């Protein structure tokens, strides 16, 4: 059975077969999730967020993933894309890179300052 997976904030969707992992689905959708270990739960670079009821739409974290991420991050909704298998329609949030987030905030603040100068 095919399920639709939605990647936010890119707002890209793709249909994949049940049990496809989120990392493979992201590649099919053209969404970039960083990875260095090739999907072996070794690099922790493929963190994604699955929130609320969506957690029921994917495989529960296995011991390997819990050991890597820790229960606190799992409770917050973090998962490893390479270890998360799709079992229903799913919405995934790709957390923004901290450096990119800091740059974006500075650019927004500068833009707002420019706008305020004209008012
Ligand atoms: S790809 Fe390295 S932990 Fe998932």
C-alpha cells in the first residue's frame, strides 16, 4: 500500500510504499536531509520531527535509535529519518540547521529595521 508523506517546511509530498524509511522518501521527494553514515544510525545528522498523532503513522523507535537520540529527544518528537519507517500517511518536519536559523533571524531583523526606517 502506498502512503503520502509531506515534508515541511519545504511543503513537498511524495507517495511511497509502506515500510519505506523517511530518508529514502525524502530523496524521492527531492528534499535534502543531511546524512554522513549512509542510513546506519551512526551520524545523527538525519534528525526529523514527527509530532502529535503523526507518531502513530510510523514505526516506533527501536532500541538502537533510542540509545542514539535519548528518551528526552524521542519524547519531543525527534526521530532519525533513516530509522523511521512509514506505516501510514505522514507529516514530517525537517528541523532547520541552527546556523541557517541564526542567519535567517538576523536577515529578518535587518529587513524589519529597513522597513521601520521608511514608516
Ligand atoms: S543517516 Fe546517519 S543517523 Fe540517519
